[in-house]
């Protein structure tokens, strides 16, 4: 029972962190980078966590789902972003969990968000698909490589010793 409780608690903490980071970003001057053809979400740095922590897979999914529900009125993407965007995050988190190294773990969120999220973002923004892929993939790469590396380091050196 304790293991299930720990997993649920960790997942809830990760979901909360993801949601807080996204919501904070929407009130800062970087709001336009939260959604659209160029996305630089600080919360996407958390996408490296499934490599080290299984609870991050459902945690990221729930955090993304909650964030997309809150942001759906701002982005204009509605249900497609709520459902499909959250499922892209779930798939990326699952594939990250199966990765063999930190560097390979960074690829699923970058590639999947770049190619899949761009489908509806390019449609609604009337920006060519491959231009949108480059914008989303580039922002995701920065988020995952910079913030994700920082999160990986902090988790590896500090947090895993505590939990």
C-alpha cells in the first residue's frame, strides 16, 4: 500500500509542478510562448523526469491535461489540445521512461510535440505545417535541453537521495 501511495503522491506533485509552471508563464511577459507556433514552456523541462521516476508518466499527463483545460480559452485550440495535446504528452512520457540514456530521453517530447502538436496549431494559426514543426520543436528542444538538464541534475544529485 505504501508504494502505491508514494507513486500517487509523486505523480500529484509532478502534475502540480507542471500546472503551476504553465500557469505562471501565462501571467509573465512570456505568455505568447506558452502556446502557438513557437512554444517555449518552462514546464516541458519536467519531461525528463520519467527517465528517473515512473510516477512522472501519469504526473506529466495529468499536469498537461489540467494546464490545457485552463489554457483552452486562451489558446483557441479547445478540445483538440486538451485531449490530443495531453495524449501526446502521455506518449512522450512513456517513451522517455523506456529510454536508455538522458540524451535519448529528451527526444520523445521534442519529436512528438514538434510533429503532432503542429498539426492543429498550424491549422488554427494558418502557418505552414513545417514552419510550425520547426517552431514547436525548437522551443521544445530548448526547454528540454536547458531546463530538463537542470531538473535532471537536481533530481539526480539531491532529490532521489531524499525520496
